[in-house]
């Protein structure tokens, strides 16, 4: 049953002067208009028929329509239900309704899963203060008679889902330890956790049952951030891009883009810090998805004065990681890349190079300001003995690895603009490609080290691995031999075959993080069977260029430009996110083969591309920018029967064609 239409909202902190500007009655109140005047005028609250609520049904699969809060679990013996009052904010007398909440009976396991979440996941993305969450969770189990925000209930379920997934990954890593490749006989999840503990997807279903009740509250924003996080572990898709846009809009409606510390003591210190952290998380998502897709930001940097999160909070322990602290300056650089290099008006080569040089210098300056432990991850090891360079890589921690990935990915996505810009001269494109190959090698090596940490998959995506592999292949096809053939093969194998199978065992539903099109291309270009490649022994990082001078025309001694002034003809989309749920459209022969450039000797490397991408049945999925929006994905979860059989292969549902419908 749909929730009742909420009364006018009074959103705390929506306006920097603490004025509620959400509707006409609120505006009248904020500016001192007498209630009688409002009630007797056209300013009285009107129901405008708006039904696109924060928590309204929005998943194209319909998963959030097929269950209600009263729907019983798969096995009710593992749960018990309570009825709690929930309030819809607004006015002097908020509306109150009843919500059915199903709680797991195994309280010890609940505490363990919550501890896993806050110890290993929340530290890198601090959506909640642990003390506040546990206090409210205890109130639920103690059946205290207080009003519960549906956003918190929804968040509770997703935290249990994420914590369960994290525990599964941890146990699966222990089982697979010592293996050279992932087991071909998947392990049943029921053998890794107590038999009376619900499956992780059951918690997510219960969250979806509560989602339609969400309102414009901080609790609801937290729930939607967690919802995006869970869907992120399943697959990368267009719906996640749109959900990030929803997060930004809701955050603005809640006033999070205004500095909460300068709003006339409207917030306590903890409330202010929470708002700063949530805004920071939303900005990380917005900048990260925008730069991957090459799309505009949802909000410009100049439209917010909220500071970056800090670790200072009176009486509280340091409850988030160094990686989270360092992510926000990188997000600012990502925003600069989008605004400077992806805007339609900034395509002149000289303007592109000025912006690129400035941004690369700001990235280099940021690297110099990192803690001392990061000093040699970017260079200065050329004269080190091999064993010392190998030890440097083995010493990368989870915190450092996630930060190095964020920096490296940002650099690759910046350089992607340069080496793919045909209007740019050969020397600049070659310099950018050379540096991109080095950065691609390094992020693959860092990914490989993160295999040791079973919680890292919750913060990284397979998409940068696809892009890194494609950059290395593109360099080889363009005769930019920055890496030896053996290193190229090992890098591409790790990026496309080994790492996806190790990293995303339970969560991924997009080919387990694989990219079959680039894998097929790699085997044809490198003339190798990726499945037959052996793991490299203690790979090492390469030193990256600092781009110190005013112009990037000056090259570095390590550069090895192609012997001929030519770059392979490759569809631009191969350097962008892969969406396996959609079929691949037709590719023109000239686009696939690069026949027009045969005079430059490119055909020998372009022919494998033609053989790879020109699949008449579209079996390799789509590449590049999304196809027509008449196609959309059914985001179905894996049926319990499939999971029970231990199946972890490529699982996704059918593609539906629906003219003039955009349901994600």
C-alpha cells in the first residue's frame, strides 16, 4: 500500500540562515507572516499531485514493488516481527503510521555483522556514527515505544546485507587462500555462515519493502547512499548514474551544500560533522561517476561551501580512514577535469593542453602533500634493487591501495581525453599515451595487491581495470612499446581474467566484473590465451612522469614513441564503462578495421579489432556510451535457487525493448 501524501516539510538546515524554504506555508512562517493570513489565502498548503516521493518505486526490475513491509521472510523461523510507529515530518502534528519490522532472531550474529560493517566498510565511507546506529538498533530490539524514521529501518537492513556480504567475502578468501586462481567449484554460501542466518539478499529485499516510505530526511539520504552502495556491488549500470543524481538533489533539498558550522548554531557538533560527511560521500559519487562517463557534474564546486570532512570531533575516536580523508581533494581534481576538458565549448587543442597541464600539476602537487609513506609509490625507485621494489609493492596497505587507485584512475581518465583527441598533435598524444600506460600498469599492480583484503571490493569497480587493459592494448596497437610483451600480457591477464574472478565472487552480476569484448580483443592482438597465463612473480611499480615544466612538449627519457606517427583506430567507447546487459549495435567496417589508415601501416593491428567487434549477434555486449534509451535493464537479483546451487557465473536477465520508456 502506498504511504499517505506527506504534509509540508520543515527541513532543518535547508537554508543557511535556518529559514525553511520548502513550500509557501514554510516561506510565510520563515518571514513572520501570521498563520491566519496563510490559512485564509491562496498560500495555504495545496496538494499539487506530486507523487515522485524520495522512496517511491524506482528500480526498473520492480524488485521494490513485489514486497511490502508485511510480507513474510523466506523462512520466518529465523525472524520475529514487531510493529513500530513511524512519523512523517511536517507541521506541529506529524502524521503517524505503523510499520512492520522483521528482525533476525540471532542477536549475537546481528552484533557480529554490524561490527564487520563498521570495522571494515563504514570506515572508508562513514554513513553513520557507530554509537548512534547501535543505540537506535538496540531500541528496536528492546521494542522501545518511539517513532522510527523509515530511513533508519531501511539503512539497518542494507547494513546487515553489506555486513553479511563482507563476512562471506572474508571467509571465501580464507577458503581460496593459497590457490593460483579462483576455484572452479563455487562454495555454497550456506556453508560459510550459520545455517539460521538469513541470506544477504533477504536483508536487501526487506530494505526495498521499506523504501517507499522514505521522506526528505537525513535518515532517508543515508538509506539511499547505502542502497546505491549495495547496487554498486551487484553491477555497474545506468540506474546507478541516475541514483547518484537523486542523492545530489536530495542532499541539496536537505541543505547539505551549505556549511553547517556557520548556520547560527543550528546543529550540534555531531550533526554538523554528519552532514559534512554525507555531503562529502555524495560528492565522491557524483565526481567519480561523472569522470568515468565523461558527463557533466550534478552540482558545480562553486555552488557549495561545505568543507571537506575532518577527523576532529570532540569525545569521538577516529572513526574513518585516511583513504576517506584523502578522497575529497582528488574529487575536486576530478571535477576540474570534467569542467575543463569535457565541456562542449573547450575542444580547442591549445585550450585542452593548458587545462590538462594545469590539472596534472595540481595532481602532482597533491601527491607531494600526501603522508611520507606514499613517497616512493609514484617514482624515485629506478635505481633500487629488484627485491626492494618488490617489497615496496608487498607493503601496500588497504588504506594506501584504495588511495593509490583513486589517484591513478583519475590520472588515466585525464590522459584518456588527451590521447584520444585527434585534433591534438602527435607529440602531445604520444606523451599522454605513454604516461597513461604507466599509470594503467601501476593501478593493475595495486589492484593485485588488494586481493589480500576481502573488504576492498566494496570500494572499487571493475571498470577502471577494463579501461587500464584497453589503454595498454591501445598502446601496443599504436606501437607505443612502453612495456615489454610479457609485462603487457601479465597486466592484461590480471585486469581482465584473474582479478575479476578473485575480486567479485558473490556480488557481481555483470559477468563477475569481466569484459568479454576487451578480453577477446586482447587474445587476438597479443596472440595469447589469457586463461593459460601464469601469475606474475612479485610485479613492481613503474615511475610516473611529474610533468614539471610549463609545457608537456618536453618528454621524459623513459618515453618510447611509436616508430610511426600513427595511432590505432579504435572505437572511443572501448575506453568507457561496459554495460553487458545491452546488445551491441552494428559497427561500420571502417570503424572496426581502420582501413582508412592502412597507408600508415595500421591494418596489421586493426584487423583483430574488426574480427572482435563485428559480431552479428551482439554476443559480446555493448561497448562505450549507452545505446538508445529504449533499452533498459531488468535489475533482477540472482534467484535463491541459483545461489543455493552455488552458481556464480555470468547472471543477468533479459533485455527489454520498450519504445519511449525510460524506467531506471
